[in-house]
């Protein structure tokens, strides 16, 4: 755990007491991240108001108020945000122009609109890394993937849409000449293939006073079919030197961004011990779900603390942990049915989180499971059993 409090930090009260009904915390996005955020905010009597385009979004039943609205629509974001004391996000794809105007009108917006503007565009992200000495894979920018035929590096390489990609969408591996014709039709970045040995993630928080806190590094294992994180292991099985480098890199990033809020930093670890930043997410992240059971302060509570300018919580692990994403099984599309749920609920050190989504479809995130205990190897073994037992079908 790494917690830094500036000597000059004095935690001045907000304009309104934030744990009361007159204080309004707005969240753009009403998915599972927002749902878990609200579950933690309720412990502090913080009233969270959500907007999401899905009228049946997971936050609908537990938010203080729920508004159906398009997150990229300028007028709808303005209308939703104008009466909020603090406004935050659980997804990056929101109307930044409206957030700039709300910020100028006195609404506190965290993460700040300028941070969201960088994160929304992978090209701007990469350029930010280059301009600030943040290690990342070599890259080049293209106005369209259609330029690939006449302008591309040696095969294979990675092609990413600059905007709109998420959960593995908007990413292509170009391995052959034939793949070139299938390039995205839109502004893209090209990245060299990184021969990494592990994929890691670090979550760091920072409040308005400049206090920072970093969680222990976690290790991610991806599903090759879904292109999503399938397993997450905490703590990561890396040398102490790598752990320290990852912590320093995460702190450097959030300081260079001058960001308030929670930042997830996805990293590649190479065979020679180099760490390269893949992408960042300025919000609670899939790689931090285990913190609900395994850390002194969950990532969701920490996000709330940081945007409300409260003292940050301690981030030490209280147990080793494995997090498994519960995805809809291929071939099923309809009302969700959880096979093996009763068996999994009887296992020691296993906690199931369902996201309240009524219908499943292939690879849709329907929930997650955390397995915790004293020994990581035993926790991993139980995790494999859970993964083979619990299935989402229709």
C-alpha cells in the first residue's frame, strides 16, 4: 500500500455536507460499476443520482433518482448535471463539451473534463504518454484504417480505433496481408506487438488536496475468445522491484494528469522487466472488483472519497484474492439463468456479485465472483472450480 498525504493538506468541508439528502452526487452511467459504487455510497448516506440510456440499467432500482438519457447528448447531460453538487462518470463515453460548461458554472466534475477528453481518444492518450515520458509501445496515427495497405509497419501489429472501443471492441490484430483489407474505417492508431510476459493493472486514487493512494498490483488473465479479463489474481506474482516500478508509474500518471478521482492503469510486463502502459481508465475498473472483499477500502468507496475530497482509505490487502468475470455463455440470448449458483454459494471464501441484468447474451458481463483466502495458490484452485461450475445461460 502506498498512501501519501501532503503536509499542507487540510480537508475543508464541501459547500454542503455530503452525507445528507440536500447534497446531490450525479453519475453519468448506470451500469454495474455505478451499482457497486452506490452500494458503497449508501454506507455514508451519500445520495447518488444516475443517468443512463438503458431504462432497465443496473442502477435503476438503487439510485436516489434515475434518469433515462443519452450520455453523449449535450443538452441531456446539461439538464441532468445542472443541479448536482458533484458530477462523476462510470463510463468515459460522455459529452465532454457539456461537462466543460457545467464545470464553468460551478458544478464540480471529477474526473475533470480535460482528463476525459484525453481518455476518450486513444491517439490523445498515446501522445500524452509520449509528451510526458510515460513508457508505452511504439505507435503511429492514421486518419483511417483504410490507409493500412500503403502505410503499415511489419506484420503483425495491433490496430485500434481512436474512439469508441471498450471491452475488447475496437481492437484488431493484423497478422496477414489479407487482414489489411478489414481495417477499421475511421481514425486509428497502430501499435507494435509487445512480447509481454504478464498483463498487470494498478489502481491509484487522488483527491483535490493532492493526497494519493495506490492499491497492490494485480495480474490479469484474458479469455482469447471473449477478449475480456477472465481471471484476476491479487497480489500479482511479480518481484518487489516490479511492484515498486508499477506503483511509481501509476502515481506519476495521475500526478501528470493532475486528476481527481480513481485511475486504473493497464500495464504490459516484458521479459526484460520493462513496464509499458497499455491504456488507462479514469473510474472504477474491472481489475479492482476484488477490493470489495480483499482490501481495507474498496475501489468504489475510494472513488467516492476522492471525488468528495475526503481522506483516502487504506489500501492494504486483507486476503489474497481471485476475481472471475461472470459472462454470458456463447449460444444463449434471453432471460438469465444461473447454473451452478447454489453449489458455488456453499464454497468457503466465495462471494458472488450479480449485476441485476435480466437478460443474457454471449460474453455479456452479468456479474463477478471473488474468491478469497490466506494462500493464493489455494484461492486460484477454488477459482478454477468456480469458473467451471457457474454458468450463465437462458
